[in-house]
C-alpha cells in the first residue's frame, strides 16, 4: 500500500468524524493508550461509569422511573454510603431486561431531551425479528473507537484498506438512493469496500461468488470483515476464486455476527492463508468484546459491563449462562442488564497479552441454537455440527428440533447417495443426546438463510426460553 494513500485516507477519516461530530479518533487514542492499565483501574473505571448510567437512566427515562426499578435507587444510595460497593453488587437487585421488554418499551427508554440528534435503527438478529433501538453520535463514536482499538492490537491502523461482506439494505426512494450513493463514495475514499451479501431465499451462484473474489483481488484489502457462514459459502461455491486471493494483500479476516464453527475457521484460514479473528457485539447494546493475538476475548470494558447470568443469579464455573450487558455509554437509550440471548459456558479465564481488561468466554450460540434432551440437558451447537459433519459434510446441512423433540435434518443435494447415511446420523445423535429421537432427513437445493444472510446450522424450538431469567 502506498504510504501517501494511507495517510490521505487517515486524514479523511479524521475530518469525516469531526464533521459528524463524533469523538471517535480522540476516544480510540485514549483506549489504545489505556490498554495496559492494571485490572484494578479498569474495575474502578467501570464502577464510576455504571453509577453514572444508572443515575442518568433514573433521572431522564420514563421507563426506569417505574416502581420495578426502585432497587436501582437503593443501589445508588448504597454506593454513595459505601465506596467499596462493587459494580456487580450495584446491579444485583436490578431487574433483568429481556428482549421482549425492549421491543415493547423502547420508546419509553429513550432520552428525549438529550443533546444532539437521536437516531433510530433496527437490529439484524439471527432470528430475523426486527427490533427498533435508539442511539446517538456518542454511542457510534464508542463503537467505532472500540473497533479501531481491537484492530490496532492486531497490527491495523486507520487508513488500511478493508473489505466488508455485509447485507446492505436497498434504498427504497430517491433520497435513500442519494444517501446510499454518498456512503459508497465515502467508503471508497476511506479505503473501505462494501459488498452486498444476498439474504433470504436468493441463491448464491458461482457467478456471484466469482464476482466477489474478483472484487477482493481488485480492491487489495489487508483485512476482510464478514459473517463466517457467508464467507464460508463464498469459498465453497468458488474455491478457485478464493485460492486466487490467497497470499496476496489479505492478512486477517475478522469474523462477527454469528458463532464461528471450527470447520469454518479452518476452511477460511486454509483457503485464504489469512489469520481469523472474532469479535462480538450486539447492535442495540454496542461492541462487547474483541479477540486478542492470544485468541482470548477481551471485554470492551470502557463501554460495556458484562455479566453471565443463569436463573437470576451469577452463573458458577462450568455452567451455561446467558450474556447480560449494561451499556456504559448508551445514554440515548440506556440498556440496563439487557439479556442478549447469547450463551456461554462460564470458566475462570485469563490472558498474558498485557491487556488489563477482563476476558470473557466465547459465545457458544443463541438459546435457540441448542438441542435440548428430554432431561433438559442443553447440547452445544458445535457438538451437534461436529458429530454430523463427517457424515453429511461440513456446512452442508441444517438441524431443526421440534418442540416435541423430533429432529428434522435438511441436507444439500450433491447428486450422490450414501447407503446407510440415515442410520449413521441416528446413531450419532443418539450418542450425542443419550436418547433415541425421531429423525428425518430430506434433500434440499440449498440451506435456509435469514433475511440478512445468516445461516443457522442448528435450531431448536425447545430452547426458546432464555437462561438468565429461567427458574
């Protein structure tokens, strides 16, 4: 890359963020400089920010003035009386905020008299259930700054060329087309190429995949961001196109938006000769964690406080738990103890990369991604995928468990037949779940994808309930 071109893009980004009245660059510099502060300093910082967002929510938002949140006022009073009250203790009595509650009361959570423009957006969750949320330039700046810090830790800087394989909302009117065109010009000038990933029932053809790999070759990105299922399908559909991009400019692939299965990480890394790195966030709550060079997920502590909750209590080591997040910089619409629906297995984790920020477990899937046995044992989706992949092929099938426990498997038709495949699948599932289940296989032309292009390899109608508030 030309140093002059990179310097131009860096300067343009600084100017753009200033015009948008976002303090992104200032925040990113601060995050990078504070990266190695001791854990005690991180704990003190989080406590102060948590008190500030709780006080703000009680003072300015109609929703948090409700009687159910009296415990929040009690917690704040306790923090003023006893400076040693921890962040976790401050939140212990505050009600959990399920997704359904946010859907019903988002407008009441908004800070109406806040400075600047309050923006409304919609999530693109794996369930395709659109959810409106509010945010502002401050939240945008923090999300961007956290991303810059996460990429900086892996050797990238503002101005490095990047390609995004994302679903792009098509403009619906003239003004939308104008904004879309202006964004494309901005992204081009900043060295970022957005490639639309087809969602829903739109078939991914070989020509589409070949066109994508040609764009990768022409744009010469040093990093690529994508859903793992989307990029894996691009590679599987046109492996020669992917190989043509290997050992070129691309150094790192950032995977986000879904759980990354081992086979996907292996396929992407091997095909593109690039390092794979994961990041984790929730659109309505913001950036939550980035993977470091050692492979650990470090929490974005300056803007997110993360808990692992099961049955209304902090989960114990070894237990499955739901990720519950409180946005420390979400002043436009405070989210206090928001239940993300994402599941981890709690464990004692540390990292020697030098960061003082806490480490969180990798997300295993959403609550509906776990098969559930008759004895209520939750089977991690990765275990299901790894048990069936040797029989059905990697990324070639989808498993759905009905509410009565029967299992339906859709397998991509590759023109071949396998004698005894159904019985081998039943044996694998019986070994996995410790019980017999009614299993049916059907051949399909392609796997189902959500409206925004995500592919869920395991789904269960038995896993509808969340873990955080479950009894």
